C-alpha cells in the first residue's frame, strides 16, 4: 500500500485492514493471472478500487442485506463485506471463471458466514433460478456494469420496496441521470440522487447514483400476435 493512503485505509477498514490487505494481494496476484484485473491496475489497486469501493459503505444502513450485481472480482461487494462485517452480502456474477475466483476468495478470507456467491444474471437472481428462491436485498450495488437505464432494469427488481440501488459512477453521473430519469421512473424508481462518498478521506471522493425503489413494476406483457382474417397468425 502506498504510504500516503495508509490513513484513509485505516479510516475505511478499521481493525479489518489486514483482511483488506489480504484481499488486495489476491487481486494483484490471482486476479491479474486470471484476467479479472488488468496488469496496469495492480499498482492502483488501493486508490482506484479498494478505497473507492469501501467509501460507499457510508450509504449503507447497519445490518443491511446487500446484493452486488456484476460483481466481477468482488468490486464493490467483497470490499463492502470486508469493511462492514454487519452486512449480509451476495455476489451476483454470471461468468464461471469469475464466480470460481469469488468462491475461492470468500473461503480464503474467511467470509463464508456473511458472503455467498450466486452464479447467474441479475434477471435470474430476481426471478429465482435452478430451484432457488428469488433474491431481494435492502441495497443493490453495481460498479461499471451498464448505463443507468439498463442498470435500473436489472437491479431495481432485486431491491425490496423502499430499498435502494447504489451505483458507482464517474464524472458522467449527472448526464446519465438527465438522460435516463424517465426510464428509471417507469421502472418504479424514485428520483436519482448523486452522492459523494468519502469526502475528506479519499481524493477524489467516490461518486454514486442512488435510486429508491418506490414502486413494484411487473414485467412487461408480450404483445399479442395479430391474426389475419383467415385466423392465421401473422
């Protein structure tokens, strides 16, 4: 860890800093070898990834159930589980090589009591797949997964009514909100809000878009097939 980041790391991870360091070591070794983290990202693993994700914990209430969509190498879900042992975290990831890494990382870090891995897409998690119950959480997180309209379509159904989607975004957050706010509303979401996490701790702060699931919106009905006068489907 760069010495200049040690203070921020202690603030965000507290007495679990050693656990965060063990996860960082996994990312820059196995994560790079398996293609989950780019080699150029390894020197920036703390400031660009771990601290940026850990700062989001300030937006999550105590004891919350968190679903992390498109978890990849565990960002931000596994970071949040390290920083906040009070959270129950499910890492949702469709690709086998990534879920294999996540399962191994959870075991290596001793997080099996608070973290589980679901292999599948967000839609499958929300509907229930392979005989599993549908998943739902107080908070749904995502980082660098998709634009806000698609992200809302995938993530809002996973939030309990009154729950929240917390999406890590960059400088384009305000533009995305302006472009996709109407779609978010149609999907049952409230007015998207931008928050800066970790102000005074990390520079720059992490930018998140937060959306409350205000209404439960059912799946769109398939369009009825038109029939010709002879009764045949067109």
